[in-house]
C-alpha cells in the first residue's frame, strides 16, 4: 500500500539535506519503524517502540499528572475533550493557539513541572539525537491529557505560524505515556480534509516516540481516535508530550528579533543513513502487519469491537465471514491480544456479569430495568443502575464516580436516578427501532444479523391500551357533538 507520488514534487533530499531524526541511528535504531517515507512530498514519519522503559515512563506519567498546570478544553456541548498545558524553554514567552483554543504560559508554573520537563527533554533527545547540542533541542512542548477513551482530538495539522510547517521543513517529536491509543495519519485534499483511502494506522504504546518530519504538516493530517463507547470509560488515561521548534516568535516574546531556527542536517555531527526501504518512485509505508497486506480492505465498522473510528468506519479486512479491524483480526487469527484490550474487556465482562447476576437473583426480567441485553448499554448506564440496587465492585469504583458526575450534569431536573435511566433507555430503544427499520428498508429480503429485538412488556401494553382508549373517547365525544348540532339545525 503506497501513496501516489506528487506531480510537482518537493525539493529532493540530495539537493536540500534534511534534519531527519529517523536517519541518524539514534534511539533504539534496531527497533525503529519507518511509518511513512514519501520523498515526492518530503514527508517522513518514524516510531521508536519503548524508547522509555516502563519504570521511567510510569514515573514521568505520575509526575506530569500531578504537577502540570492542566487546563480543560471543552467541546461544543460542554463536555471535556481533553486537558492541555504549554511548556517553553530558552527564555521564550510565546503562547500557543490552535483552533478556538489558546494555551498561554502560567505565571506560577510549579518548579516540579519545569524540572520534570527538563529531565524528560534531556532523556528523549540525548537518545534520539546524541550528536545534537542541548541548545538545539526543541524550545517548546504541548502536553495533552486524555482521562479515558472518550477524550480525543480530531483531524488537524500542526501548521501554526509559530512552527512554519506550511512553508518549510518542520519536525515534531511525540512521546506517549500511559494507555495505548490509535494514531492515524492521512493525506489532505485541496479543502484541507483527510483522504480516507490514504489513512495510515499506528498504535502508540506507553513509552513510544513518534516523529513527523519534513513537510508532513503541509501535506498530511493526523488524528487520535476515540475508543468504542461501550468500553471507553474503562480505558486507561494517557499523556502525550509533543516537542516542536518555534521559529516565528510572537511580537510580545523576548526572542522576537533573535535568530531562531530548527536544526539543520549538519547540526547532528553524525552521517545520516537512509532506511533500506527507500524507494525513489513511490512512497513506502506499512500500516498493517504482513498477513493483512494483500487482503482487500473496506471502510466499515468493525463487527466485533464495534469501533467505527471516523465517519462510521475504519479499514477492515474480511476474516471468516466478518469484517474486522487490525486488532480483532489479529486476535481471530490466534495472535496475542494487546494487554490493554484484555484488561478493558475483563472489566466490562465483570460489570455485565454483575448486572446479569442481579437480574437473576431479584427476578427483574420482566421490567425495563432488567436490561435485557446488558452488553448493549454504556458502562455509565449499567453502573448507575447497579449502584441503585447493590454495591459496585472495588475495581469499578472510579468508573462509577465518573458515571455519577455525568448523571449529575444531565439536563433532567427533579428526576431520580431511576427516572433518568428510564429516559435514557427510551431514547436508546427509539434509536434501535429506527436503526432496525432502516435496515429492513435497505435489505428487505435479508435477515438482519445482530438487529435489535424489541419486546413489549406488560407496562408497554398498558400504556398503548390507555392511549387507544383515550383516542376512542375523543372520537366518541366529537361524534356526539356533531349529532347535537345536526339536531339543532333541523329543529
């Protein structure tokens, strides 16, 4: 799988040498992966798995989680999409603006946060670029904190004027700490929208480092996906540190008139060696394991984990009659399941099992609160109901607190927890009913596998009967009034 070469290519590496971290032999050179190699667009991306060992990664995660001046960013509906903060060095005082959000410098920055960032910067770049002087290390970093799998960031390019990514080479180095998340890269079209057919999927684990170099911010976009809704609350938190070189300081910055530039190839003081996969005619990239390179892929929702990624789907391959994403296809073929997926599924299995056990013990099968198919409902809904009838297991207490906070912010005034659950359940039932009707209209001759099964209980029949009787009573009253008027006119 390769991107088509650009008709009007960027400057060649031979004519304009590039400061390329992925070609200097730093870091875990043997384990380094070339994610994107596109010389026509001058776009390059590399990944160093586990550049930080588990002990160091855990220590830095805890230090940043506690000391960083986090500022919550909210979406259009008021929900927290992620928390962020900004770090600069070498006397810079620039703020950072992206989209409608602005992250400035905090006057009272904790000394522990500053020390942690200095130590982390030294650890990462002394490994990635041993020949690079500390004065030439990145002078800024943007930190993002994702509390669970629902928090993410949409498609974007780091092409702000601070970094000059639209008109010149721009290197970005990203470190992941905490839970695994999926990172997607794609070419962008003339309207600055990602091209679905060019999506490259990368898994970022605890301690991994990813670099995007050259003209990546001019020609590509990147995206951090959300996890499936039914397991996102169980997803472990993640911190992402993105280092960059500020080359165009803001007017209020002390370094506005000083000469600041990103490192050049000669600054590395070591010869660069290009990877063996270099191809002059077309870019090289390897988003899927070897066994999934040749099977045809379709953009659709994974039928097993129900991960729909972006625009209702993601790249899936057909395995044993089902369309599965990379992770589910690997598990189906007997490969080892990711530890994060295993942990999340175990927590969800415990939650659903607890609900089913209470259903059986308390004979709640004939009421709406029995959740006829608990696996269909969100953890927030299940935990709220579970708390109303029994105690929640200790390993689910944190998720319960988040569920309570979510319910407390709902726009349903004067309602108890159970009433809120009934409202949510009715909304879910209507949504499933519309989905089932849409499937029947689209495929009238096919059996709908996995479709929602709607059952009427006694309460629903009673409500339907009352509505029918009320309608009959209204019709009867109208008939009597018409007869009375006709009698008066005749007389």
